[in-house]
C-alpha cells in the first residue's frame, strides 16, 4: 500500500516537474505583445519607412515599347484600354489587341491619333481623337464614328468626356464645348463665346481641355480652356463667368487651364509654369501653391517647374509630374515637394513629360515618349513591426480570432510569459 502511494506521489510530482519544465522552456521563448488590429483602422506597430515604388515596363510583342499613351481606362472584365498617338490598344495582362484608323473603312476607329477615353456604363468606350469621336461597344467591338456637329462642322482635338448628374455626356474640343445626343448618334455644339486670347495660337482660342461639375451648383460646369477657367450655365446654354488667375504674374506663366483634378470644393489645376494653382469653388478665388518667384529659373528651384500631369494621391498629397524632371509628391499642407523612392536599375520616375494614371486596383501607370510602366503592388509588401523589446528573432505567432489579438514569441533577450 505504501509502495503504491509512493508511486502515485512520484507520478504526481513528475507531472508538476514536467509542467514547470515546460514553463521554463517557454519563458525565454514567449513574451506577450498585446494589441488589437482591424482592417479599417490598423494598430499594428509598423516601423515607419518611406514609400517605395517598383514599376515594370509593359511592352508589345517583340519587346517593342508602348509610347505616348495619353489615356487609360479599365472595364469590369479587367481589360485595360489605352489610347495615344498610335491608336487604341486592349490589354488583358498578357496579350494586346490594337485598333487603328483604316482610311476609307468606316468600321475602323475615326483616328489613330487619340487624346481621350471614357467608358460609358461599362459598355460603350468613347474615344476622342484629333478628327472626331468614336463609340465602340466593347462587347461586340462595333464602332460608330461621329466627325461633325449638328451643323456639319468638324469636331477636332477631343480632350475630355464628362458625364453630369443628368446623364449628359459633355465633350471638350478644339472649337469649344459639345455634348453627345441621348441616342448617341450625334453631337451638339454649344458655341462658347470665349474672349479673344492675347497669348498663344488664335486657332486654339475656343479650345476646351477639361470639364467637371461645379461643387456648389450642379447646373454649372467648370471648364478648363485656353483663356483660363470658365463656368458654364447648362440651362441658359451660355458662359456664366470667367475666372482669371490674377495672382499668376510670373512672366512665363500662361492663362490656359489644361487639366484639373477635383478635391472636394477645390480644383487643382495644370497650367504652364504656374506651380500648382488651386481654385476654390465656394469663394471662387485662386491660391497659387509653389508659384515661381521673380527671377526663378529651372536651374534654381526645387520641385516642379512646369507641370505635365497631376493626380490626387491622398487628403494631404498630390502626385505632380514635372515636364523636365519626373514625378514628385506635393504636400498640400507645407507646400513641399518630395521625390518618391524607387527601386529599380533605371529611374522611370525621373523621365520627362510623364503622364500618370491610376486604375481600379490602385496601381499607378506612367507613360511618356519612351514607354509605359505599371506599378508592381506586390513588391515591398512586407512591413517591419516596431517591437519595443530586445529580441533576436520571432519564434512563434498566434492570432486569436475571437479577440483579434496577436501574440508573438520572442527569443534571445526577452524573457517571461
């Protein structure tokens, strides 16, 4: 009986000894770091570092560069449609299909030299060329060409398409403002009575470059034109007001507004050697950011000198492409330009006359006369956690799905459970 009791006590003490040994082994391996993370508001202690951009050049078969792309859109099937000086291309991530104008063939696109794209209801691809508009049903690839307005006048240099809240598709062209008829079988010229221009080519005097809706009045359109920024009254079918940027007094600045991006009640504008001007649609006033000072030259300034393109990056930042020096990030709060970090053997971000695009997956695309590049979002995905305890390596991890808590086992100089 005593012998049996001794054996039981020995087994019991053995279990306790085994448990303590396990705890002893676990002590140097596991130290608790407790935090909560969610997909919407991540609280992981990520170690801060500069954003790094990795781009891959997209080429045609035969290693041929894709040059001078001016517009990109993506449909719901994932096809990327590209327009530029060499026609229309459809890209599925591997293969290309190319569309050109074939003289005498009315079933081909209206122009090989294309300036703009817009995808209507994920069905009709609107193409703006130097000699009119093509509408392609992307399901059948059937094309309708519109070369003239309601009075038979040629429609030229179509820079932009804009759909308003009423469903009207507005068109920016060389001779002013146009709109597609509801049946998509014709184009109406709205005959803008713009003031004469004092600088530039008189043939461009009525040219409209870009269109959006006024943030405070959906009856008004905002137009970027050769003579500056204009508001257009849709009901009265006439110009409502012209907004000259009177603060843009640098001798090399020009009045045309070639492009704008809407940021709430603001329009950030692309103008020639004018910094990054912003128009406030509430107060209807201009403010010029990073504007050149008297005596400034390309060699003496830091940041963008002449903007070739711009794109909203975040609430605080804008991507700005400089005509001569590539891509910058402009901070709207401190008015400071910074250069993105890039990881590749050739510096695509430094190329001249870049155009910048962003598609549905969030990847950036860059184009210029040298080629076309797509951002690799899978590169540089890993982030380093800022663990505030000395350790040599992380030996184990655990995610509690019920509490959404994470546990990490740290080895070397961290001890305890």
